C-alpha cells in the first residue's frame, strides 16, 4: 500500500489546472478523491479520469455554507478526511488606482476566505486523522506583484493564516503545508479579473514555457508525503523569495521592470 492508498483527499478548484492535476495524481495513487468546484457538470465529465473512488461536490468556496456542505458530504460518504488541499483561486491584473474595490473583495473572498471556511469545517476531522491541510499560494504571497494587489494580499493572508494554524497545532499531529508554485501553465491568467471585474480572457505569458500543472502536482504530493511545512517552486520563484528577503529595494525595481515588459502591461 502506498502513502495515499484509501486516504480521503478534498481538492478545491478541482475542475482545471493544478487542482485537476492533483486530483488525478491522488486518484492514481489510490486515494478517495473529493473534487470541489463550481463547475459540477465539468467535474462529472472529468471524474472518470481521476479514478474509481471520486465524489464531485459543487462548491463555491467564497460561500461559507458551501464549504460546510463540502465537509459534511465528504464525511457522510467516507467518514474521514486525511488531506484538504485549498487550491481554488482567482487572480487579477489591474493597477490599484484603477481598480473597482469589489474586485479586491472578490479576490479575498475566494482566495483567503475560501481557505479559511474549508479549513474551519474540515479541521476536526483533520485533527482526528492527524492529516494535512494545504494552501496553494504563489510567489506573490512572499514577494508582491504590481498590478496584482488583491491577489498578492490574499496570498500573503493565506500564508499568515496557515503558518499560525501550524503553530497552534504543533502538538496535535496536524500537518500544515504552504505550497507556492511559480508561474504554472493553467487558465488562471485567462480568468484573471481586470479593473472593472471582467475576465481579461487572454494570458500575457507564454503558457507553453511554464511548469506544467502535472509537474506542479507531483511536487505537491511529494511535499505531503514528507509532511513539509513549505515549498517554493521554480528557480525564478526561489530566487525571487530569497532576493526579497535579502535585497528588498532591488527586488522592487527588478519586479517593476519584469512586469512592465509583459504584453499589454498595466504600466503602459
């Protein structure tokens, strides 16, 4: 038996990108997988590619009642939760001076409160199983990205929340992982919100040159096996975090220069 065999894993944002890749890899490892996302029909279509023990639950993580129902239905089905992977997320791309504040609220509702709600209701079961709670953040949760004020703020907040949770339960056997991918190929940038809240529809990056969602998922499962506290992916991501800690003023200037060269950069 492998590490994940017959364990129950809840994955939010499981209908695409990193979430789907994680769900598929967990299924291949023998886990019982709960796919949570707003796109129920899409999840049902994808479920056979995840495995034989799959439960699809329509969940909008920004709605507290949906998160409570997600946990209740998981426990009703399998009676336990071993892994909660808070992956559901939303991005944005606009200068704060141009931003409708409802966009920032939406980012916090999905990225931060979605993680808080799901973790709050799953925590008793995770403590019982001595399981793992993961927050998928971003390099932007360590070193801020301009034109992503709501995104960076929400990812910083998730990191602070989970680091605190880890300390609170240091003696309880709860494993808490803060997982920070670098740029990863997904649809998150296509769905990123602009200043008025509409999706930008087109990514400014060459998605084909980025780490695949499948490779990212392999790193995440390895971190769960080793019960690591934090993981930062990609050479650029690790260099950015290190530079931010050691040379914050220089990092600000380099980040500004990097973002200003993006296609249709908000700086222009």
